[in-house]
């Protein structure tokens, strides 16, 4: 932190440090949002695949067999 010659911390020093911290926080936030989007997309894909797989399995179990015979 830069202090004046008298060793006192001024309002400008505090504001500069807050701006610096805010910039770092925004960078971390952007990275977290990007990671959350990727994870969310992966979860959606997994849910769709599992739903498809379970539906297909159930369809095989309860599929009706129709037998046609000539008399």
C-alpha cells in the first residue's frame, strides 16, 4: 500500500486498494461462471442420456408383441 510521506493512509490509497481487489474478484467470478456453465451443460447432457436409456429399457420390457395368424 502506498502511504504518504507522513505515514498516513489516505482515502485515495484505500480506494485504489478496493479497485484492485474488485478487479481480482471480477476475474475469479468470470472463471467461476464459465465453470458453472460447463458443469451445468454436462449435467443436462447426462440427464437426457439417462432418461433416454431408461425410457428405451422400459420400452423393451413392456413392448407388445402382436401375432397375426391366418385361419
